[in-house]
C-alpha cells in the first residue's frame, strides 16, 4: 500500500463558543496535491493549523508520516513547510535574508546554506532580485518568496493556506504551475486550503469539501463534477411557485428560489430546454431567463453543502490585497 | 550531553531571532539617528536650564554637576522609550502574519521572545553610544574606563530586554497597535518620573517614593550613575540583580502570553 502522508481521524476542535472543526477524517497520500475547499469559517485554517501543531485538537488523532502531531511537535515542524494566508515575508529585509533566517531556524548546515538559498530563490525565479528589499516586491513575487522560505528546509509536506489569495490572474497561474512542478519533480506532498473553485479544480488531485466544520465529501475534481449527475439548467422566473412546479414535473432540483432562480440537473441539457419551456409556458409560469452549463465544482459544492460560496468571499481576497499594498506602502 | 545540545540549539534560535531584528535596523539606520533628537533636547535644554538652579545642587551627590547626574537618567530614558513601544511592532507583525509563520518553525516560543528582547537590548547599545558621544560633546564629565563601559553595556542590554519584554507581555492582552501606543504612553511617564532619572528620590513627593523603590528603572539609573558619574559602585550588585530579576520575570510572562498572538 502506498504510504499515507497525513492521516486525520475524527478531528474535533472546539472553542468556547463555536465548534470550528467537528469530527473530520481523511487521509492524504504521499506526493498528492490535496485541497480543502470551503467558505470562510468552514474550519479549513483551523485544520491546517492543527496539522502544523499550532493548535491543539480537542479530540481526534492526527499523524504525519506516522508521527503523532500532538506528541512530537518538533519532528512535525521539521518536516513541514507553511505558507500562511497572510503576508509572511518581512519587507524590511532582503529576499535573501528572509530565506536565510528560515534556513537558520531549521538548522541548515552552514556549508550548504548559501547554495541552497540561491537554489530555492532560483527555482522560484526571484534570484536576480535576491538582494533587493522585499518591500519593493510585487504581490506575486512576495508570495513566491514566502513559498521559498517554506521550501528551503525541503519539507516533506508543504502547507499552503489560500496560496493565490490577493494575487492577479497572471501571478496566480505562476504559483499554480510552481506547485505542480514541486510535486512532480520532488514528490512533495501538498496540502492546501482554498475557497477558489477554479484553483481547487486546476490544482488538486483530490478535494475535500468542507462546510461548517465538517467534511461534506471527498473525491477527485472530475468525480465531484460528474457526481452532480448531468448538465445544470438555471431557470430565472419571477413566479413564486416556479420551483414547486418544476419539481412537480419530476425534475431534479439542486437549489431553489435564490434570487428567483432555480437550478435543475438533467442528463441532456440541450434537448431538455425546449421541452421544459413548453411545459412551463403551458403551466402559466413566466420564464425570464434560461441558461445551460456543464457541471462545475461550484455545482458540486452546491450539491453537497446546499449553498454556494458567495461572491462576498472576495472580501478575503480584497483584504489580503489591501494588506499587501499597505505593507509595501508603510515599510518603503 | 543531551541537555547541552538542547541548550545550544535554544541559544542558537534566540540568536537567529535577534539577528533577524538587527538586520532590519541595519537596513534602516535613520531610526537610530532620529532617536537621538529627544535625548539631545533633554540634555541641552532641560539639563542646561536645571543646572542653573543652585538650590538643586545640595541634593546631588558631592562634586557632581547636574548634567553629570542627569546623563545616566537620559540614557535610561531614551532606551526605555524605544523598548516600551516594542510591542507595537509585534502586534504589527502579528497582523501581517509574520508571527504565525515564526511559530510554525521548530524555534521554541520563548526563544522567539528572548531573541526579540535581545535585539531591543542590542539596539539600546547603539543609542547609548550616541548619547554618550553627545554628552562628551557637551563636555559632561563621564567616568569612562573599560569596566564602566562594560557595565554600561550590560545594564543597557538588560534595560532594553526588560521593558521590551514588558511590552511584549502586554501585546497579547491589548492586541491592537492603537491600544499598545496608548498603554505605552500611559506607563512610560510614570516609570520615568517615579525614578531618579532627572531628580534625586529624596526630593520626590513622599507618596511616589514607594513606587520608585519597586520601579526597575530606578535601579537602572542608580547603576548607570554609579558607573558613569559618581564612581560609587557599592550598590551596583543589587542594581544588576533587581534588573536581571525583573527581566527574567517579564520574559517568562511574555513567553507565556506569546502563543496567544497566533491568529
């Protein structure tokens, strides 16, 4: 059997007023890119931080390469690299110094240090600017530096909390390529959290959908999408009883009446639309819009959690972006 | 043997954290120069003016001018004023996420706290040097010999560590930069005035004297004054002991609270 990098059994983390993680179990294979997908407050960051020994679980068992997270935190830390969601590169130092400090904190032998730092900076394509102050870096470069800091120790498992948050599309693509290369070339196990469907879809081998502290489902992006069961037709209608009528006609509704819209799943979307419209017209239901799409991760998410990740999740994106901008402004 | 290795690792991690902080200062030395403005004003204006008040001289140690008396006080003050706001940087780093990342390394929490405090202490040395030079330019007679200079450095490092540890102990409680700024201002002046920094304890209002006795800054000033002005060292061991004790206690408190800075 393939060795498991991470095994989580029945993890619970309770805070005085809220159960952040409520009985989560999963395992991550060695060399896998594993993602936890969910909205803010779903318990993703709490899970990641428990794995990193930063938070003590209330109950449950977590092991990383057969080492118990609660018993041997130093061993765990030595084999992990962590890129937090927030800015974690120090703007008041050069990129080289930023990585140097981490190399030293992980007890890297002095003889190897310089070479390995330059290697990792080269790998992330910021070598030419190694001696520039980090507060002159763009958001994407800063993110790459943060990953460099986490990689210099050659971790067995790299933890990325919202890896591309606050970055522009181009910088995101670079980060995604990098994460893929890392796994392919070095077999690094990668554990990431995201609320970005696209990121999860493109990057992850397997995705755990997390909601309200629980793991709703866990599978490959392809299976998650196909589990939706076919094409998704969204009907926009001002009629109050539209959803009820559609249901009566025997269609499979996956969500209803959000902003006068209901989504149904059918096997052959193209052929169904004219039929459906005819029936609705006959039933006296006014239809304002109809759209057809192939199932996305978003639909799978909807299916398993009963809600979408709302657009205001962009808040985190905005605040992260603001933090990065402010950071550069204040420290320059 | 294992204990020594563990201790060696621990010390190394303290030094790496201190190095991290000191590298930042090296990149931005302006902050050290800006910090000399205030003590310069205290010495040149306040000190000069007070020297002309002859009534004061009878309370001073024999053969000591007011500027000689005051220079150690200003030294202590300038290091205190910087150290007491150290927690603001910690809160700022927490808001950014730097603290989270540091906490995920194998470095023990307390070594992060001690390393940061140590950097505040070492930074104090640079400030002390600029103020001593300033005092010499103003022709204040200071006792400078290898012993007094070593003593000065030891006390200044402890002073910087002591009050930056106090500030770091407060950071997890107050958690915002604004509150840390407020709390810093609220405690520096009482600490400063309830010490013998700019006047002898004997002429303080009587109700404040008990505060001066438990104020670590009093012992800092007393130690520095013995080393640099009067040459009277019989109280020095007690002074250093009190400062060391306060520093250790505050470092422990700061270490205990530091984990709460993780977000």
